[in-house]
C-alpha cells in the first residue's frame, strides 16, 4: 500500500486539488453559512485596514433622537414660543405639520435636497399641509417607500409569495409628486451585515429572488417573462433620487444587481443634529446650525436615530443608524466612488491560478519547512494584493474560493507527503534495525548528510563501553551448546536493552563481548554521553545480579560474571570493511583502551573499570573508588582508573575517604603511614578487600626493596 501511494502520490495530490476546485464552484459550499460568514469577514477586514475617511461635506444629517420626544433639555418658554415644538410633544406619530416645518426651514436655510428617511404610510393630522410642502419643493425633496415579502393567503396551498410595496399615503402624494418617492430598503448578507445595495430593481425581480418565500413555478415563469419584456414596476433607491436632484441630472450608478457600498467610516462619520433644536432661535443661530449655514447647498437627510425606531444596521464598521447608512451610500454616489466586484470569469481565473500555485508549492519544493513558509508567503501576498485592489482600485476580489483552492490542496499535499515519508521512514528503520544499531539507523534516516560524511571517516570524542563474560571459553567446552546459546540470548537481551535505554549505539558483538558507544552517531554533549555510558555499566551490573538470581532455580543455567571497561577519548568513526561486507564502526586508541580496561578488571578483581577522562566528566554524578594509575603495555603514560560504586543517590561509604588517604600516602612514598591507614580502611570494609591488600603488599615490598629512581606509583600490566 505504501509503495502504491508513493508511486502515485503526485497524481493523488493533483486529483485532490481539482476535486477541491470543483467543490469550490458548487453553491452547496459557497452558500453555506460558514463560508458566507468567512467571505463577509474578509471583506469587512479590508474596510477596516483601509481605514476611516472624512464624510462628504455636502451631506448633513438631522436626527430624531430620544430627546426629540421628551424635550427635557428645552425650557417651557422655548417650547411655548414654537408651534412646531408643541406639536412634537404630542403622541407619536407626530402631526405631519412637524415635517412640513422641517422641510420649509431647511429649504429657507439653502438646503439643495432634503431626504426624509421615512415612509409616511399611515394617514395622520397634518398630511394636507405636508403634501403642499412636498409639492412645492418636489424638485428638492425625496421620501421613502418600503417593500417586503408577504404571504399570499389566497393561495396558501402553493405557498405563493408576493412583494408588498408600502409607500406614502395617498393624501401626501399630490399630482406631480411621483418623482419624490424612492425605496429605503437595505439588503443584508447571510450574516445580517449590510455591505451591498441595489440602486435599481423591480417588484417582480424582488418577488422572484426572495428565497424565504418560494414562488410557485407558474408564477415564477410569469415573473421572468415580465422582467424579460421590461413590463415591471421599477423602483429606484432613495439615495439615487437624492443624488439626481442634487446634481440636476439623471444618474446611472449601474445595473439592477448588487453593488458594494464604499463606506467612509463607522457610526459618527456623519454627526446628526437634533431636529428639535432647529426650532429654538438661540440654538438655531449658534453653531452647529449657525443660522442655517450648516445646511446651505447640501443634501440634508432627516431620519430616525432614537433606539425606539430600531433602525440600526450592522456594517463592516459596526452598528450604524439607518439615516447615517443612507448618508454613506449617498456620499459614495456623489463622489462616484463605488466598489466593484469581479466578474465570474475573473473569479474562475483567479481561483485556478491559486490552485496552480498551491500545487506547484506542494509538488515542486522538496523541503517541508520551505513548503510551509512559501504557502504562508503566498497567502500573505494574496491578502496584500486583495487589499491593494480594494484600497486603490475599489475592486472587491473574492477571497474564500482562491484561498480554499490554494491552502486546502497544498496543506493536504504537505500532510500527505509527510505521512508517506514517516511511513517509509518507519518501514526503512524497521528493516535497518535488523542489521544495524538503532542509533545508526536513526542517523541514516534523520541526519543523512552527517552520516554520509562520517562514512568517509572522521575523528570525534566518544565514550566506549566494553563488556565481556568471564571464563566463556571454558564454558563452551563444558556446557551444552544449545543451552549456552539460549542463556547467551537471555543475557544479551538484558544487556543490550540497557545500552539502548541509555541511548547508546550497539556497535557489535565480539563473541560473548559487547561493544557499545555514546557520541558516535549523535551526541548529547560529552558529559551527558559519558554519564549515560557509566550509568549503563551500573545497570548492567544490576541486571546480571537479577539474571543470576533467576538462573539459580534453572539447572540448565550457569552463573555468569562479567567485566566492563568504560573509556572516553578521541576515536575514528567510519565505514570500514570489504565492499561485500562493510561495517559502520569506531576504532582507535580510545576504543583499545576501553577494551584493555575491561580486561584489567580480572587483574584488579573488580567488575567495572572507568578511565580517567570518563571519571573527570562524570565525577559529579557517581561515587568513584580510585584503583590506581595503570601503565598499560604500549602506553607511555599511566592511566588513572576507577571503580564506580554507585550514583550519588547512594552516599559514599565511610571507609572510602580513608582508602583514598592511604593511596595518597602511598604515592607520597610514606609507606608506613599508608599501611596503617589502609589496614583501618580494610577493617571498616569488613572481610577481604583486594585493592587494600594490593596496596599494603606493594608498600611492604617497596619499603624493604627500596625505590627505583623512575618510580611513579603506577602498576604495570604486561598484557594488552
């Protein structure tokens, strides 16, 4: 299976890439709530990154605030002096003479266009007066109409739907005022955020497009025919009507589809002036009204700001009152600064390019980290490109589809290839570990460059451990071969397990001997390598005790004794052998000394001997007993050797200090004092102690025979 996946991995990744591309073109995915939420959030982010801009100075906003209904801030005399304020004190809805007064005052102040963000659907007092004002200023005023879906109760079985259009009541619209009515609707995306507007539409189109009220097939066909022939009830957005009246010409901002709103900023970009303050002479004359200069030659939007109207919309810049939203739409129209979306063909091309880029990164680049970095860079570059297009070219590029086709195939490819590499690595390592040490296998797979360099040979500091079974040759002569092999396998299982546990490399078996190393294939630091080697020696000692205790109850097993030598030094690491049988191994004087330390354990009647370099690196971790300086054959300088008693979790024995004092006196040629101290140490040890006896005998011999001039206190070994 792994071979199959490796062979066709590129084709699998390409197939997944085009599968993702196909999925990105389906409405099932692109209309999903989470997808729409993501696309909307990415658009909103572009607004906020672009930053806020100043509002259009030709637009002013008059708001019906909460204070407009309470008039608490005004005195009784101020209210009494204004008939309009007195009408404002009446219950809602206000007498329409209030709006007539507002319109008249604004026009007197020089306003060029007044937009009422109200529908005025119900009939109420003052309609006649307001209607006259609307007729009088018909070329300078616009009011709202609103459409919304409504179920058709006459045909409930078909669940038919229609669009109900609600406009100003008949008393307000006198002949000649038909051009003052524009729709005030706001369209929200699926996440209930206003980002787009329809400048022109029709009742028939809106009826057909309302997804919440499905239209029966027969009625849908009729609506489509009406739209095709143009026999429809056309509607124009109130902002377009206001712009046309302000600019004194027809205005064509685009077709009947959606258009992105070029927002200038958050709530407060257009600060509303309180309508009631217009009718207080002192306030009217003072800033910000300044006697009406605030409205001169401007479009003035009059609309509901108070919370009781619930006319608040979510925008990319946060919550915004309806009248201010109308102001932002109108400002974009007056500035001819509206955002444009890309065509479906352009979206397809961008998405395909991003798919190609993702596959190129995944398939062309070999290094996994570089793949990830390039993928992040590509995503970041795409974000920058979309932001530049938005900020400087007013172009809204799609982001979810291209990012989906860039990231998903590339991420899948990177993950898929990584999994395949890990499976192949595990399979290769499992195979290698049958023939070489785990550390060698790890070095081959994880640090190939360093391993290949080491094959040619290099010198490095390594700690080497040799262990050997005492009297093995005689065992082979007197023990059943099958039983001996079985026991050896039990022995090797334990001993090699200790080496591997301490992260050592099993270099080779030399008959019954084990050669292992730390720092050959990888190093954790010279001190740590040496510590692990000595720790392994202690654990091998304990493991042999457990094995011998177990074997006591097995008649076909014999008791084993071992010797262990540990040495740290510079050795050569390399690939050595014949072309038909090569071996990654270590060699050199440091390896030979470890082997000779193991052999010297027999002469010094101990099971472990540690070389002086190893002891220096690890003395803060273990309790050592100095054996002495040994002059090995062929070595010009004696080597200090030690027996490791335990790690520092076990306190040093009390006699150890006296023993070391005796050795110091021996080397200082104070043989009489040395003998006395060593006898005391021996008594504290209890029983026989070869090292104490060895030093005592040496002191007595040297005391009787005298010292040679070249005496250095070392012990000479005649064997290698």
